[in-house]
C-alpha cells in the first residue's frame, strides 16, 4: 500500500472533491488495488480455488483500476463484467431449472457488484461493511457448512484490514476507488453464490441486506424523481446521514456495519424460512429509510 501511495501521487491517481463528493480534500484513489493483490497472493500460497474464477476476479479488477485512472466506456466495463461473471458461474457449476433464468442471474450478480460500487462514498464504509460480511461467511464456513477453502475467505478479510488501516480515519489517507469496491463486491458475490448453491438456502443473500435496502430504495426513489440512476449523486441514505445529517463518517460506517452484523447473527442462529427471515430483517430497514430520509432531504 505504501508503495502504491508513491505511484498514485506520481501519476496523479487522486480524487478531487466536487459537489457530489462527501469529502473536502484531495485524496489518493485506487487503493482498493490491495484486493487484486490479495487474489494474486492467494493464488501463490494456496491456489485451492479455480484459476478460472481467480482470472475473472483479476480481469474485473484490472478494468476497474483502469477506469479509476481514465474513465472508460460503460459498454466495455459491462463486457468485462459479463466475462468475469461467466467465469464465476462456470467455476461453481451453476445449474438453473430454466435457460431463461440465466440472463436474470447475470443481471442480478452484475447489479449487486455495481450497487456495491455505488455504496462506496464515505470513509470506512466499504472496508468495515465488507469485513463484517466476510467474517460472517468465515464463521458459516468453519462451524456450519463448509462451502470453500477457508483461506479464500480469510485472504479477503486480511485485505480489508490492511485497507481499513489507511481508510478508517477521520481524514482517510486513501479511497478504494472502483478497483476496491468492485473487486471486493465480486469476491463477496462469489462466496455468497457458493454457499447458496451448497445449502440451497437463499437467505444468505441477506448478508447484504443493509446495502441492498439502501441501494434498491435509492434507485427507486431516483427513478420516481426521473433522475439518471447512472449519474453520480449524494442521494443514498448513508450519504444524507453524513452530509445533511452532519454525522461523522466513521459513525455512519459503524452503524451500517453493526446493523449488518446483527442481521447476519440472526440468520446464522435461526432457521426460519426465507420469506420470514426477509420480513424480519428488511422490513425495519425499509421503515427507517422511508420515514427518516424525507427529514434528511428537507435539511438540504
């Protein structure tokens, strides 16, 4: 990371504040390169997971880092995402009851990865939230159902810790950039797909419930306002908490992580059907979103 900081400063890979930003100072961008580096280190030291999947992860990381340096066409990024998801589906031997569900699966996974990218906007949120999800998956893999090599999970967790050391600060030394949020988002999607296919339990998708509710409801809200959902904005609930609500970034990140941790613990310790688990975990989040967000907007 320290070597990357020197490179980033030399080549001006930095994030300049604008009217859509939640920060006020120029900061190094693209420090999420730690995640593809972690993929390479896993391949060197463990290599228990298919090289095809790891290649897909590296491919999506490379295109994301390139996009951090020079903005790329959306069609090119989409093509690479489709290729990487294809590598994932091939590796996990995903089988579907109907062929028409395949495009739905592609849309769902690519949508989750991009939503994960959109949720990266304040200090600490991507690293801390990802660490909670990864630790929950590690517990699940170790004590309840073995679905992948444990080192494959913990390597991602160690990368999160390294990144958080520099990012989980009042004045962050660096931001993840697309390479960070997209890479770890893809990594988590791969792990979740593995465990869902292994257990045939859809409830584990709720390991992303907090992010999911914020991302989906924000998209719906912006569509109702007839805004372009692909344009940069500060309309997510967490952004309004940090900017309009004047809550410290690290507090907001901590709240999101704590909420997801409590949901994950509930999922791991209960055995309710998916629909009931969904209602118990997501309905309170939806209620908070629709009642508090309008008040935050009025502050703007």
